[in-house]
C-alpha cells in the first residue's frame, strides 16, 4: 500500500534525501542482523553477550531511524 505512513498519527512526509538515508540504515540493519543470526548458529559463542549485543544494536538502528523520521510523539 502506498503512503501507509500518512494513515499513522505523528508521522510526516520525508524528503528524498531522508528516504535514501532511511533505506541505507535499513540495509545496514539487515546486514548486521544477518551477522547476529550467523553467530547464533556458531558453537562456543557466549549467548548472553550475543543477546546483549543484538538488543543494543537494535536500539542503535531504531535510534538512527528515529533521528531521520523525527516522529512527533514520545
């Protein structure tokens, strides 16, 4: 569906430069997510630290996304 964000309260139109940045962030997040998934299948990895890393990386990518989108809400 085109322009779904228009139906969600608190979101604004993004410029083409912002859209390009958002797509770069999403692509890098996918790449990092693939790395984490690979590590999950590797024996000998400390699962606790991997879980902490995954959470912190997810928070970081969400922060990058919000820095671009600048939502009008908490």
